[in-house]
């Protein structure tokens, strides 16, 4: 199986990490993977904030029900939609999602674990205050990244016949 396809199929959400720091070189690789995501008109509507200081992580942990994941990860990347560079909200949201997926895949490829945290968006204004972000920056996700404590978590997916149709909705995929 080709490397990229293998990485896509083997990526899992990892929620427990060792306390080993993520090397700066790996962080740069992850950020580069995010910034090379496709975007409409190549407007690149994302901004990333790298968080590694425990004090900042503890404050961010207070903004989510998943506080243990946030406070125990050695690395957080807050992913933002920069509303000053937007031209079409739907396309720009899709572009940010592509950037997030690229970063998750890069983390997996580097042997790191990562999880896409969305529940923290319920307190995005608090997160913006903690990270000193202007109002034009809209929090889209926080990625928790580190060396996995547990290897090879299991996951399942719906059968392709349950989600894909031929030509028209309800015409069975064969």
C-alpha cells in the first residue's frame, strides 16, 4: 500500500501522550503540512498558534470538558480562520479543515499522536483572550499533539455501500 494511503488509513485520534517534548523540527513539519493545504484563490485563510508553556495550557484546559487532554499534551496548535483574509466562508472553512487534516496526517507520519479538539469552541472567546487574539481571528480547533502513550488504537468506519451512491442518491454503489 502506498505511503500516503497507509498514513490516511492508519491515522487515529490519540488522547494520551508521554511527556516527551515534540522537537521543533517536527513542529515546523506539521505547520508546513498545514500551510500547504489547498484554499480557494490560494488565500490561505488560516493562522496557527503553537502552545507549549504549561501555564498557557492549564488556562486553555479550563475552557473545555477535555481538560485532561489539553493539560497533558506536550504541544497544542490552535487553528484559526483569519476573517481578514476570507473571501467565501464555506470555501474558507473547508480550507481550514484541509489544513487541520494535513497537520493530523503529518503528525501520524512523524510517529506522533494527535487529536482534533472541537468542544473547546464553546469557549472560543476565552481562548482568544488567553492567546491574545484579535476579534478577526475565529478559533476553528485545537490540536493536541505528542508521543502516544498507547499504540494502535482501533477504529471502524461505515461500509462504503452505506455512504456512497451510483449516479443518484439511493442508487446502490456496487
